[in-house]
């Protein structure tokens, strides 16, 4: 009976509330678009997201946030948000995924947030980075993070009924991926490099509307959890494995009892039947259009995905700038 009540509440009452939260963060962040101030941009988005979460009818605990309490004054890991009423949920937030992109006036920045039933989100937070592979529904059962890229690409091609040469792999443009890029190209697949924003890239890899088939490479651990929340609803899959940068990371993992050989699959990162993921575009990108101002109207574009039914909403919202206060004065 409790699970049923949670399902109804998340489905009927919380979807648009969570969309509003992501919209406010995206609008606040967009005010700083192109100004080169990453910290000011991120701070504005965090403030806006936290203020919007405060009135949500949930009893939420931030599982993936801006860091530990001593490092992050707001939306820190373990912070309680919402009005305190049922349902009890875990929350993962990234007020702006792609702060560098947005601060430089570039495309592809989004505000992302996910929630699931209490106790169902898991994150190896001792690791800043994890090695990832993410795909759509057709190939979800054939990927293996421990296998070489060539093996994964052959299996994905077989599962999707396409040649390896017909696959496109999205990878963060980082020096650490030099060998990965060589392996992908040697296998015959195409590479799409991105400078930031692998949450959006992971979602694109799992949806048929985009010219991306696989996400591969090392990226942020919090972003892996947000991606998993979205893929739970789309039917895709992600696998990731801790990626220590140096001996200090290895020692932190050892002290925390973290197994560096552990493989985290989609359900390990975000479990349960009730998972809701929302993203709002902050700057124009392939996944979502960004914040646009037309006179006194601020337009936002969002994606909301619910796991129980696999429902996907695409939402265009027109906000009266006068009711948004300073958030409405985005460029």
C-alpha cells in the first residue's frame, strides 16, 4: 500500500513540481551565460534550485549534490529538502551540468534533477570519476564495462542489427581518452567528441531521435547516477566502474572500503520502481533548447521521464518575466 501511494504521488503531483525546480535553476544559470564566471553561475543555479525544492510536497534527502556539508553550504549530501510530507525520496541534483559551457556562452548546458524512493540511490561518492558505458534498450544486455571497446562495439552492432561502422560513440574530449579514441576508431566506429555535459550525451545514446549510439569513457560519478535515473525510464542501461586518478584516490577508496573492481549497473545506481528524471535546457543543445527571452516572456524547454510507465514528457513553458524576479532577466 505504501509503494502504491508513492507511485500515485510521484506520477500525478510531483512531475510538474520537479520540472519547475529544474526550470528555475536553468533560468538562474542562464543569467550568467557567457560572462565567464563559473562559480557565480553555479551559485545562482544552486540558490534557485534549493528555493524551488523547499516548497515541494516531499520528504527528500540529497544523495547526489554539490558535495559534503563542509564544502557546500546548500544542496549538500545529506541535506533535507522539501516540505517534509510524503513521499520519502532520495534526490540527485546537478543545478547546471555544463557550467563551463554556459559560462563561455556555448551550447549543451542543462539543469538536471532526479528522485526515487528513499534508500534506492547509491553512489560510490569516494570516487570523483567512474569509467562508463551507456546504451539504449536494444543493446542494454550486451555491454560489459570490463570488456575492450572493440568487443563492446561488436556486441552493440550485433544487438542493433547494424555494422560497427554505422555506430557513433560520444566521448568527453579529455587527454585521458587518447587510447579509448584510438580503439574506437580502429574498430571502425565514428567518434563524437564533447567538451562537457555527459548526462545529456548519455540520454541521447539511449534514445532513437539522436545520431549517437553509445557513451563511453571516464566522467563524473554524480553524472553517472543522474544518467542512470534517466535510462531507468527510457529502458537503456549504464555500467560504470570506479576510476581513481592517483594514489590519493586509491587510498580514499581503501579507507572507505570501496572495491575498485566493483561494477555498478543501472539498478545498482538507482533502484526501485519509482524514478523520476527531469532536465531543462540552460543553453541550446541537441537534447533540449535553452532558456530564451522574448519580450516579457521567458521560455524554457524540459524533458521529464518516469520509470514506472516509461512516460516521456517534452514540456515548453512560457514564464512571465515579472513573476520570476531577477531570474527572469536572463540574456
